[in-house]
C-alpha cells in the first residue's frame, strides 16, 4: 500500500516538478533584479545627459534674458532723454508722454532723476525704503562728478557705474537740445532684482540650485539671502560642498559644464553636474552657475527603481503563494487518490472473497469427486474424491 501511495504521488505531481518550479521562480527573480540594475544604470547615463543639456540651456536662457532685460531698460532711458529735451520747455503734451514712458520703465528701476543744466532736480522718482534713497544719493553724486568734469571742457562720456555688491547699475544720459546739453538723466537699475526674477522663472520645473557670481567667485544673487556676499567656496549648492568646485575653470571660461566628485555635508562622496554661462554688464562679468548632485538628478530614477523592486517582490510573493498552493493541491489530490485506490482495492478484495466462498461451497458441496492437478501432482480435492479412491486425505 505504501509503495502504491508513493507511486501515485510521483505519477500525479512529481517532486522534481515543484522543485524546478521554485528554482525557476528564484532564477526569474535574480534575472529581474539584474535587468533592473542594468536598465537603471543605462537610464542614469541618459538622464544625466538630458540634465546636462537642460543645465546648459537653463544658464544660457537666464544669462540672455537678464542681458536683454538690462539692455531694454537702458534703451528706454535713451528714448526718455529725447522726451526730456522738451520737458524743460513746458510743453504739456511732451511732458505727459515723458511721464507715461517713465512709468512703464520703472519695473526694475530703483531711482530715476532728471537734473537740468543748473543742477536743479526737475523730476525724481525712487522706490520706497532705504534702498531707493541710497540709489538717489548715488545718482546725485555721480551727476555732480560728471558736471564737474565737463565744466572744465572735457569731452567726457559717463560710464555705467556698478556698485561693489553688484546690486545696482547706475547710468547717466546727457540731455541734448539743438547741440546744447540742457540736463542729465540719472537712473539706478536693480540688477539683483532682475537676476533673481529671471533665475526663478528659468528654474521652474528644474531640479538643482542656481547661483550668480561675480568675476571673483562672490555670490551676488541667491535664493538664500545669507549666501549673498559670501565666496562660492563658503556656501552649499543642493547639499553639495562647493569647496571642491573647479572654480579656476568656471571663472576663466565664459561657459561650460563639468561632472566631478564632491563631498556632501555628511562627508560622503557624490558625483555632481555643474553648468555655467556668463554675461557682461559693461565690463563687469556675471556668472550663472547651476549644479546638483547625482542624488538629486536621479531622484526620479530612484523612485522608479524602488517601484521596480516592489513589483519584483510582489511577483515573487505571488509565485511563492502559487508554489504553496501547488504543494497543498498536490497533497490534497494525493490523499484523494489514495482514498479512491484503497476503496477500489477493498471492493475488489471483497468481491474475490465472495467469489472464493462461492467456489468453496460449490467445490465441497457436489457429490462427484473433484481433483485439481498442478504439474502432475494433486493440489486440491474434495471429500467425495477421497471416499472414491479409498485413501485418507493426508495420504492423497
């Protein structure tokens, strides 16, 4: 019976099938994880290339937008001086047009002053607060210097003045009428406000951090106010220790991009991508720097990797559950098959026993002598046969 049960088990669900199934599941799991790693690494390379191109595009767009905005403001100032020629004549129509143009040009203008030839301020406008008052004082200072230089007969063209903190650009524009200088326009433009506005717009939907530096590597604009005025080596960029930045390359080249190893705040080594471009306000160079660590760049891939790992674990869990179900089903089918086999054997045994009893009843109940021979020897006989030959049963 045991042998028959074992035969049934091996016939219905051989153990090697289940073992092979589990081994296949484990192999699929290993191959899945290896494929995930390979795909993830390839995706990292592709993602870094895309990010690098985005960096380059971002810094170029930011630099170009800032430069164009400044040029637009200064261009408007040149137009305003044309209106100022007639401002002092009292022509109301020209004066109204002048004020309208001034108002439309004041978005990034901290202070605006018009002084006539005698040094009398004919129009002034400045932003509320200490910044506007300080800008007005600087404009008047530079106008006085300009008036003193040209009073001596010098053919002096006023330059574009940039404050040391790179926050203000001051431009003086002489007002000419019929070949005679009749006054001076002084304008202070908030460079920091323009840079911050365009850096914020250019960074929408972009991972990483952005800094604006002067030619010496000093931060002039950043989303973190505490970083302004500090050297690039003393600030952090998306958690990156910028002390390891290739500042020599950044300061000496107009634009570029680099990938290099950096240390984070915890002292761990990471790869970082940095791109930069520059623009000039007169002779002053301003650098747009964008950078981020590999962790920030590949954050979407890390999420995808976690999802893939979770999916792999779910698949393995399903396969394990299926294996358990298969083993349970195998045991259940085997038990059912053994039960059916035992019932069949018992039924056949009972039938044989009934047949044997009938045979014995017929064999011993007849009056005729019956002898059963096997290989020429008597193997069985009834009592009538013994009586017929006259020998006792033990002798036959």
